[in-house]
C-alpha cells in the first residue's frame, strides 16, 4: 500500500512511502556528517559558540533568547498535549489525531534515549570546556546531543509533513504550507537558541535534529504496521494514548 493505512480506519497518518522515508533519512545523514565535520575541525565548535559572546551582553538579545530557549519548548509540548487530548472530541482535529500522537510518541520515547546518549558520550557544556564562553545561564547535565534540538523537531516534524501532504486524507493548501513553514522556522530557531545562549555546541544541535528525524521515521513506520495489522485501532487507541501521554508528562516534569 506504499505507506498508506487501511482506508476503512478512522485513524489516519500522512502518506509515508519509501521515497519520503529515504529523503528524510538522507537529511539526517547529512546533518550527522556535517556534525562530524564540525566536531573534528579544530576550534570550529568553539568558534560558533564564542561568536555570540558579544551579543550575550546585549540586554535585548540575552533577554529574548533566554526566554525563548527556556519557555517555548515546554509551552509547545503542552499545546501538543492539549491538541491531542481535545482531538478526541473536536471534529476539526480528529483527522490529525494520529499525526499528533506520532509527535508525542517520538518525544516520549526519544527523551530517555537522549539522556542515555548524554551519559555515554559525557561531553561537558561549552562553558566547562572554554572559560571564555559567557553562557547566559548554567544548565545542569551534559552537552551531547541537544535535547532541546531533538524535542523541537520531534514535536513539529510530523505536523510539518502532514501539512505538506496532498492525498485523499490530507489536502495541501496555502494555509497549511504557511503553517508548515512557521513550524519549521520555530523548530530551527529553538534548536539554534541553544547555541545563542551558550549551552550547546553546533554539533550537539545537528545530531539532536538528525536523531529526531531518524526516530520519527522508525516510529511512523511502526504506526503504519500497527494500523495495518489491527494492533492499533479505535478500540485500543486510548491505551496507547494513556501510555505515551503519561510518559511524556513524566519526562516534562523531570
């Protein structure tokens, strides 16, 4: 069926054929290759973070990006949860329920994995490596990969792909293309904000984005299989919802 789900099901996912998956995986591979180049080029990771040192003493720059990087992610995740829960009742949101669920699922599963990667690679934050990096604040934990960059794309990429899809389930329109563009702009800025405030290296951010893309492709393929085999349907959907909404809330609280 080339990535399509059963037409009789009311749970709909965007068209996700092999070609689209390969394009996304190629994008993730490119991001990781660039991250390796940045990491192994002497001084490049440092230069990118340090180049914003002078801007970090500007009150407007510092205030805006501090608020953006600290508050926009939890706000966006909360909005995502609200949209998902209300999609069970609001007809306008029902066609997008599985798409939003994919975003929640990706964030919920990926967050603990990011923490494992951080502990494994144990890369210190920029200010711990370079004394002249004037970070706007000193967040705890390790640096590689960026959890904010991962979550920004994990939460938005399914919706971006859905808004750009044009098939019998989802009709692309100018408004949806604009929404997809705004979501992409938001995700990129949220990921880069970690560099602007001085708490991540560029390579951390690129790897976090690439991991979000790869994990979303894997989980979208899993959802397709669950739908086709009847393991995910309208009767047991709420159990899936309970598990992943709970896991996501747990990760947000911690």
